[in-house]
C-alpha cells in the first residue's frame, strides 16, 4: 500500500486540478484587464477635463484683461477656433506657453487626433454683441 501511495504522489496534478487553476487565473486576468481599462478611461476623462478648465480659464483671463479691446472680443467670437492666438498668452501647460493647438495637445500629452472646440465668450455688454459664453470641448480622445 505504501508503494501505491508513493507512486500516486509522484504522478503530479490531475487534469481537473489543472483546469480549475487555469480557470481561476483566467478569471483574475479578466478582472484585472477590466480594472485597468477603467483606470485608463478615468485618466482620459480627467485629462480632458483639465484641458477644458485650462481653456475656460484662458478665455476668462482674455476677457478680463484690460488690454483686451471690444474689437478683439468681436474678432475672437467671429471664429473662435481660428483665433487661438488671442487666448494663447493666457495658457500655461507644464510651464510652457503653447503657440497653436497642436502644441497645446502635445504639451497636454494628448494625441494629435483630438479635436478642440474653443467656444465663444460672452459679449452681451458690447454693441452688436449676441454671443453667450460657450464652454470649450475636447473630442476624439477615445471616450
């Protein structure tokens, strides 16, 4: 009898034991991948929100600056996405001032495929003003 027990111990794992272990490892891997994807998506949302806040602050600083004339506000509202240069002096990303939108995306660590819409500023107090403040948006970041 001792001979049979010794022989059986040396045979290794049974197929059932191996299947159970592989199944448990597979389930743990699926849970880990899901958690990783959630963390990545949350980071993308946070990065996009930070860029939106930066752009909204830059627009507010642009309007509040005493050097900003009503003509500059009207020019900006005429084509906000073409007039990034008007708000660029009020933006700092990691200590650097972007000169254009591709540089802004690069400094922010975002891919070039991201699209930024700057939105207008409130010009209701100006003659012929009819724009309300529209918040900036960031799209195309896989969200």
